[in-house]
C-alpha cells in the first residue's frame, strides 16, 4: 500500500518539503460548487509538481442535476490544465451536497445521486483523465447504484483499522498528525500505484514515451541511494553517453528537474561547463534511486 494525504485550504499552508518525506501521494482539493477554486490549490499543486510528489485532485460537489455536474467536471479540468496530475480526478458528493440540493427543492435519491456521479465522471473520462468517486458505506448503500459502484474506482472513507471492501484508495483517518502541531490531516492508503497505472494507460496527459515533458528550474541536493550508484549522462535519456557517476551515499547539487523518456532527471552544470543529467526516478515502475535532502 502507498501512503498519502488529502488536502484543502482548511489545512492552511503546508510545508511540502517536510510532508514529502512522509507520503507517497496526495489528493488536493481543486475547488467546490460553481467554480470556487480552493484558496490553497495553486500553491499546493505547484509545490507537488516542483517536488515531484504524485498528486490527484478532487472537486466537492454542490450539483443537483446532470448539467451542474458536467459543469463541475469542466471547472476542475480548467483548474488543472497547466499542472501535472498523476493520480485520479475525484468526485466528492457528500451530506452537504444532499443538504444543498434539498435547500434548492431537490430531494436526492439513489437515481439522482447516481446520475450526478455519472455525469461528472463521464465528462472527466471523455477528456482522457482517470476518474474516481469518493464515498462511504452509507452512500454506497443508499445513494449510489451498482453501475456507479462498478464503473468507477472508489475512494472509500472508513475510519477504522481495517478496510472492509475492495477499493482503490482508503481514507482511514481524519486526525492525522504527520506535520508538527497539526492533527487535522486526512490520511489515505492507495491499493494501486495510480501513477504507473495512469501513465501506462496514457491518461491525464501522461505517456511512458513522452519526451521533454517539463523542465522545472529549482535548486536542491540529491542523495544517491542506489547500491550500484548512478550514471551521469550528457543528455536526459538512458541511451545517452555516460560521462561519470556518483556512488551510493554521495550527493549532488542540481538546478533543474526534468521529466523525459519515462524518467525524472536532475540536472546541473558540471565542472566542464556542460550541463549534466542523472536519473532520480523511473516513472514506469515508480522506483526512486535516491532522495532529496
């Protein structure tokens, strides 16, 4: 299982440098209702992209008909268009959603709730993104039909020591304390490595063979943990010329992070004055060759 958290503006400003060392993925609230963007969304997803933390997003729904649900899907697609999203886009329809519908004259039953989920999720899938539905045992029994439960992966809220059904992601606590002074983090386990699954399906604008995906200017230090060390290459490809190497336990200062050819590369200007590259993570199997320090 992979360990993660889900985050919104209610957790305030997150120290992602610290949290990165304790998680494998994060699900970020993009927004809610009629195009209300979460106040921390841009910072949260930018930091995850900068630090190469695999992330997905969720949209809290206030839809009470099909058109509103489709609109919410398009709001989240617009919100994420400039970012890398390696985990699913999740639909979050909860008790406040039902209450809002009732205040607007709509009594939500299983037929209505299921059609709202379908409208959102199908719109996301139509745009070649991987989709997931957030739910709990009550909504499974009383609001969502079998088609919805079978068609879309489930992000399941059950605050206990054991997950009692087969799901994609299990939200097991809402009192996480992974950050000093905070006890309000939602904690999750993923039973799938969605980063690899989505990349292999070539969804979320990801592709195993995509070249020159993104260059990020960022300074940091990388510690080599691979037993046999890592090769330094002239270009960010695995068939590029080897111009040197770093052994296990050695570290290097870099000024760029690049996604290219199924790998994440760090880059720096070597003593020769030429730019050098070293693979820090294999995106096809999720294996990391060291860590940021």
